[in-house]
């Protein structure tokens, strides 16, 4: 194996994939409203929207198992420019905030929590947004539809993360 083959495997980073336009019209038949009282965050939002009930890595996986709710996991770092852009989406999108009530929402800083690297089905780029079933398994069918071959869990602010959230709820909605 040559050095040129090994270096990309060792170097993780904030990937700058090309910008893509968001999908045009997204409609959904199911109600987007939460199914129960608003939950409170148990960890600081760290800029990822104070109105979302964020959980830590281990706590979120345990809550999902006990509640039957799917997990939406955001893997990020503090220094990543694309992570900062995605944070703005989480703060500006009312539908995303509303739908978050139907997930166990986990945000994990990959630099502080190396176990997050276990959740990189197609690489260690950041940010990654993955949907997990209640047992903590990544649903590899729930990816960014605009990225079929590379960076499948990467979303720009222009890409429709809310549509993927709705698909996740269709497939893994709260079973409790």
C-alpha cells in the first residue's frame, strides 16, 4: 500500500463537498407535531438550537432503547466551518425543530467523544447526520438523497434534512 493510499485514511477533516441545490417541493401527509409533552435538553445545545431536547451520546442511545424512539445523531467538531453552517440550519428551520420532538436528538463532538468515529458508515468526514433505530443501529437507507456515492450523511443548509427526518419517522416512528 503506497503512502498516497494511507494518508487519506489517516487524515479526517471537515469536507467541503460541492454545494447542491435543495430539492424543490416537499410535502408530507403525516402530522409534524410532537406526540407528547416537550422534553428538555440534558446537555448544552452548544449552538445547535436551545429549543431542541439534546442528549449526550450514551444517554441518547439508552433513551432510544427504552422509549422506542429513533435517534437523529449529528457528529461534528468545534473547528469545522461546515458544522457551523449546519448549526444555523438547526436554529433557523422551524420544521426541523418541531420534528426533533419525535426523535432522541444527539449531538456529539467527535474530538471530545472518539466513540463517535464508530458511526461513520462511509467515512469520518464532518458533519455527519445519521438516523439510528431504537437499538442504536445506523439506518444506511436514510442518507442524503443528493449524495448517492460519497458523503452520504453530509447535509448543507440548502439540502432537505427535514425530508430525511420525515422518512426516518415513517420507517422508525415511536413504537412505544
